[in-house]
């Protein structure tokens, strides 16, 4: 896919500032806050590396809104960033779409920051699907989704309202709303995000022979395997 084909598309990476808020709380309950912060930092750095290979611009959407300086110190100044705005995750995603569509982008996708090994091929598939589909969604193993996207004129803010986030009802409720709205939705391959120690172990095992094996995340996991997994 050439850059010309996706010149009016945008990817939004949702991140939290580890310096300002607790990250990966379920994982931290097992490995501790310090290790969870270190892992999360590697997740985000690896994902920004992947996004640099994507065929369109991307934005870092950070939380909390006042964490701009901390995020710049962490990730550097080489990214366009904007604060997440809204009282909950749904409102923050809705507002992020409104923001980029108001800037003139014709379509956009949002991805979370707990899928460090998501390959650029899936991002390309998501972006390409929005040439003909009204929306795109990437189902997560836990019943949520790791990616969602729309064209400007088919944006459906209702999918972000009334959801109980981080539950296994999010995906089926969203799909049902798409059906009721008669949206043509492209469904991506299922992916496993990293919320628990079991997810982290699965990440390690599935990438022993992939290109991701040389990533910062995998290097950290291998070096600290005994401490993290009590092996």
C-alpha cells in the first residue's frame, strides 16, 4: 500500500503516562508496579516503531491530559501528540475521532498500547478496509477489541457510549450496534492483548521465532524471565 493511497488516513495510539498514572494494574498485581511500568514502556516503544512503518501519519493520544511534558520526556519530541479528553475511555475515544476528522482526515483507526507485537500487516489491512467498509474492528481474545476505525462520514459515536469497559461484553455489544446501524464492518484477525501474567507468557511463547523476537519487549522478558514468571 502506497503512502498516496492513505494520505488522508490517521492512526491514533492510546497510551497512559507511566509517570502519572498506574499502568497494567492486573499485570502489576502479579509482577509488581515497577516491572509493569517497565514492560508497558517497552510495549509503547515497540508499537511506535511499528507505526513508523505504517503507510499513514499517527498520533500519540496520552492520558492524563496534563501529562504532555512527561510523555515528551519518555517518547521524545518526534511525534505529534494530543491529550485524551473525556470522563471515561469511551468518551476519550469518541473525542479523538472527532478531533482528527475535524482536521480533515477521511478515516482513522484507534489502537491500544497493550498489543506490542501487532504487525504492520494488520494495520495495513485495517486502513485498506476503510476504502470500502464503513468501519473496522479487531477482536481481542478477552471479549473486547484492540482496534476500531471509521470513515469520517460513517462514524458511529454510539459505540462508545454506555459500554462497561474492560469486560467481555464490549465486543458483542459493539458488533450488535453495527448490525442495527447497517454498517459494513471489516473484521480483523483476533489478537491477544496483554493484561495478565498469562497473556504475558503467551506473548513470549508466540514470538520465539517471529520478527518480534528482537524487540525491546522480548529482550526485557528474556532477561527477566525468572523474576517475572518465577521460573
